[in-house]
């Protein structure tokens, strides 16, 4: 049985985890990917487009990591540039126009912090997403499927509900970064992970997230097919419930969700 936070950190970072594109293929149907932010470039760390869920159109957006070095180089190790966040926002505004619910799947250690990204407005792009998502007039469901790191994750996680996979983490920074700041010793990352309250179970108890999607039962790992089936069922029910709310109620409850923190 996995109990220690540092073990969950390792599982959240595993290259064998299902990626955003895996979920797009198996949880949804008829996925059609869209590219580019219409401003600068197509950031392949962010993927998204239109798909079907239970026969109804939805917009799906994810942060994509690779499973090997060539894939990770292509996807920038799941660290989006500002154009990735602007692509995500373009898709969300399109979803609003055509009244499609938005589902985001998040797996990133954080936004890319290179010079070019800063020159092109990384901070502004993240802040703009938070501003626009807070008032987006369609249901938003955000799911952490691996790492949920800092503002790079939060830029896609301002939803009506936020869920996490059982073996995922959500934090303001990595355990290594936390240890480096607090103790000036990054090698104490395992100790830091235990202090930070970053696991799905801990955050659920604190009320930061609404649901934990199980990946084990009685200490045994569930098959990927079982996890996918559970996710599909849960998303379908939640999106149907959110769609029943009128826009004013939806936005008021979204505001109150984040105001309570």
C-alpha cells in the first residue's frame, strides 16, 4: 500500500502514467485536436480540441508530457509556454461561444520559466486564464492526472470542481524547491513532501478538491481500463449535473468556491 507522500510524488511523475492524450482517446470519443494560439505559435505541451462525451460535444484541454526523451523534448517536458496557455484560453472561449462544457486534464511541474517565455508574457498569460475562467459561462471540470505544479497548473484549474487522481500531487512548488527554500537543501525533498499536504487524500480532507479518482483497491493497483471507466462515468455524471444549473448560479458557486480559500 502506498502511504508516504514522497512515494506518491514518484508515482505522479512516472513516465508510465496515462497522459492527457490517452484520456482524450479512451474516455471521450471523436477527439479532434486544434492547434495554435492565433498569436505566436503552437505549444505542444498543451493539447486540446473538441470531443464527444455521452454523445454530447465537450471541449477538452490537457497538459501533455512525453514517455521518452524525444517525446518530452517535443512536449517541453509538460512545461507550457505562454502560447500554450493562450491556446487553452482560445479553446475555452470557443467552448463558451458554442455552449460546450470544458474539461481540463493537468500534469505539469510548472510553467516553463525560460527567458523567451518571460519575454512573451508567461505571467500575464496565466493571470488572463484565471480571470477569464472565473467568468466563463459554461461548466468547467479540472482534473489533476499527475503533477499539479504552481501557477502552471492553476492556469487550467479554476473550475467548478477540481478532482485529483489518487496518485497525483497539487502544490505551490515541487518538494525539491520547498526543501531548497526552507532548509537550503534540496536533498530533503522526501521530508518536504511529507510536510506540504500535496497528496490527493490530504487535499480532499482539507476541502481543496472535491473528488479523488481511485487508482487502487485494497492496496492493489487497478487496471488502466478500470481507471478509465471510472473516470468516464464520474465525468459524465458531473458534467450532466453542472449543465442543469443556470449560468448565474454556476458562476456564483464558482466564485464562492475559490473565495473560501
